[in-house]
C-alpha cells in the first residue's frame, strides 16, 4: 500500500479505554493510519487506573492518563469526587492538546474520551468519534455535538446523532481474527480437541462472567454425556473452581482456561460459540461466521449489550439467552443447537451477511479526509 507523504509529521491524538471494547478499536485505527501515512506520531489519552495504561504501551504507543471515572449507578461516596475529576480532566486535557498540538483527534469511547475530545474540538482540531454499540453511551452523545464525524456500526443511529455527521463503517477488529478460517487444524491441535466430536467455545469476556460460568459448572456432566468438546474461558475469579470441576469430569476434550490468548485459534477450533454481547465481540463473531448464542451482560450502561444482541436476533443471525435465564436455559439451548445442523447453517449464513472486515481502514480514510 502506498503511503501518503505530508509536508510535516502528522500528529494524532486518540482517546478510548476502560475496556477492551474501546481499546482494540483505538489500536486498530492507529495501525490503519500508520499504513496510510508515512510520518505520523500518536499520543493516546486514557483513564489513569484503567487497563489502557498497560495495553497501549504494550502495543508500542505513548499514553498519558486523566483522573477520571464514570458515575456509579448506586449511591457511592466515589460519586462525590466526580465533579472534581471532571474539572481536573478538562484542565489536563486542554493542557495536553495545547502541548501536543494534534492535527487530528479520535475518540473510541470510555471515560477519558469525553474531556479529551471536548478540549480538542474546542481548540478547532478536526475530530471524529467511533461508537461501537447499537445504543450509544452518554459521553459520545454529548461529544457528537462538537465533532465533525461520527462513525457507527449499526443502522438506525440517526435517532442519537445528527444525520449529516453519521457514517456507517462497522467496528474495527483485531487483525489476527480475520485469518482464523485457515487455522482450524492449528486450533484443534492447540486445544487438543477430538476432531470427530463437535466443539463448543464458551467465552464470558476477558474477566469471565459469573452467570455463564455457573451455568457451565452446574451442567458440566451434560457435555460429557453429549460427547461434546468444551473450550471454556472462565476468567481469574472462577479459575480454581473450574479446574476442580474439570478434574472431576476427567475428559480430555472438556477443558477450562483462565484466559485464552490465541482467540483466533479458539474461534477456528469451535463449531458453536457462546459469548457476551459486547460490540467488539459481536463484530468479531460476525467475521468468524459461526453459529452463536449471546448472553448479554445486564451490568452495563443503558443495557446496550441486550440491544446489540437483539439487533442480530432480529436478523436471525444469533440466538439469545438472557442472563437471568442462563442457569436454566443456556446449556440446553447450546446442546440443542449442537444437534441441529440446519439451524447452525442458517445462523452462520445470516451472520456472515453482517461481517465488516475493513472498518479500521474506512475510519482512517474518513479521519484523514478531515485534515486534507
């Protein structure tokens, strides 16, 4: 790919974090810009105590932190600090923008993106936000009034953002996910699964999911009886209990992992997948094109995971089991799907239609166009 040569170094400030769902898109967009511009410098801005402060430097980029967090839903003494955090973060964000002098500002959501994008836009810096969910958070709703473009992944977002600013791009996903379909043999070997049996992958997010874990734990014998391989990511909080359960079953194809680093190989090995319904997880699963069951987390703002999942269910592209029903329904729904090759085929076919594999590239083009 031929890179653009500019008269001077392009300086881009990117803010997004709190969860992997904000961090992965930020990194993907940065890499897409690097592929297009010969001489570019990035500065990431995150929240001081969140995971981006570790993940961004690990990817080779500089990051600075703001003293910022969200409001707690229930009464909490921490909410008393919120106004002070907002003022502190706005002042620091203005200082960062003044010192770094960015040519472009990009926000991918999370607490820190609010003060940073507000400060950049008010300084006249060309600005863009990327909203991953089908129901946007309050930060991006507010920022949309100040930025030039809003990149989204779902239809019918005009009700939240001005139509003239809106562009449907899809969500950026990790590059290694895109080549998963060439790694089936490698995936089966890594997880030591019996290729003659169907394989189920259960993922509750990087930190796990209590209700999903409990549902699997309570019904672990059903996987043994059904002769189904199980690759189960539990998260650290369920690590010890899951290992005891796996030892009790004592079947090589039924296994638990605290965290799966090679998720592309896990996707490749799986025939059916169970997942939370975070926006980036869904975008990856659309590209994986396997039959999926979504169990939306109820512990997110605006119940956006349920709305993300419902958007797929409405297109007959996924099954949905509500979190409150997981203990009673998840495993039976899962094993019924494993037996139903016709339903698997229709779910795979329908979800494939929703895949967007070049979202980061699209967003990079839109962002760079703002400064031309």
